[in-house]
C-alpha cells in the first residue's frame, strides 16, 4: 500500500507512459549493465496491462522480464495464472521468467510448459528452504536431490544467522533474520518452545547455542510441540 500509494510498484501497471520513462532513465544510467523488469499481470482483472507494457519495455531495451501471474488486486489470493504469463510470452522475445506458487520441480515444469517461459522465479517457497532452487534445477534436468535432514537444516539456519548479522549489523540483522529462523523452524518441524526462543532471545549467543544444539541433535526439534 505504501509503495503503490505513490506512482510506484504495481501502480505503474496503470501508467505505462510513466513506467516506460522510468525504465528508459534506468537503462540510460546503467550504461552497459543489463536492466531487467519484474511486473504483475496488471492492476486488476479486466486491466491486464502486462503484455502491452512488456512489449513496450522490450522495445526500449529491457534485457529480461519476470511476470508474477497475479494482479495487484489479488495480492496473494487465488493462484498465479499461467495463461496471463503466456500472453506476455506471445509479445516478447527477450528471456521471460514466470513467477508464482512454485514449490517443487513438478510445479516448475508445469509453469514452464503452460507459459512458454524460459525460466521460473521462486519466492515464498524458498523461505527456510534455500536448497529449493537447486532441487528444482536438478528435477528439471531429470535428476533428484534429497532434502537435507533436520540436522543439516539447523546447520544452514546457523550459517544464515551469522551471515545476516555480519551483513546487516547486529541490530538490523536480528530483525531481518527472524522470519528466516521461523521458516527454518517450520520446515524442521520445531515446537513452540524452540520457535519462541529463536525469535525472542535477547542475546545472539543464546540463539547460536540453541541452533548448534539442534544441529547436533542434542535438543529435539519437537521440544515444546505441545506447549
Ligand atoms: C519476503 C518477500 C519479499 C518480497 N520482496 C519483493 C520485492 O522486493 N520486489 C518484488 O518485485 N517482489 C517481491 N516479492 C514478491 C515475490 O518476488 C514474488 O513475486 C511473489 O512472492 C510470488 O512468487 P511466489 O509464489 O514464488 O512467492 C517478495 C516476496 C516475499 C515473500
């Protein structure tokens, strides 16, 4: 809402002239760096502006286009519509990436087949599952990759925690990483007590100690399930 209340984000789907002017300025400023664009299908059903907008942006030199198969009005409701993305495919020749609701290799295959896109983008399903893109790539190539076991998930969570605090600094890093810890906890089947501790602990070393114990199998992940 904050973004679209100005002429930004998905609001630009209703202002193609302005969108084109912005992208033109970005392309000019970026020099040799390729500029890519991501958009939804349009503002609302009956206003599916993505095919026209994508074609215009291709004309001015955009290198790749990603389309999330929902309208702004849909937010995350319903499901992403492959036909809407296919309509963009018919209008552009640059690489097209389809996005929306992919959580498995089979989902990716289906979306590629139904849209004619060159690739898929995965968003929400990667939260707590950073191995998913590799798993999907392998699946599309006809190979299978095993999901990490619980201990490996906690080791990843620990590595992610340290990277986030390093990258963002302690105070902001702890806020950013919270949703990721919660997602790892969901994927690992952790109980309430563990979740609360990971999200609320005041001291980073307390979080690290619990993650390390979980990674060693020293603390059962379902600890506190009934709590
Ligand atoms: C935590 C989070 C942050 C996101 N940030 C952005 C963003 O900055 N720009 C953007 O275009 N889309 C953003 N999205 C939307 C996703 O890129 C994607 O279009 C949408 O989640 C649908 O794909 P999915 O079904 O795979 O999640 C974000 C999504 C999530 C869950």
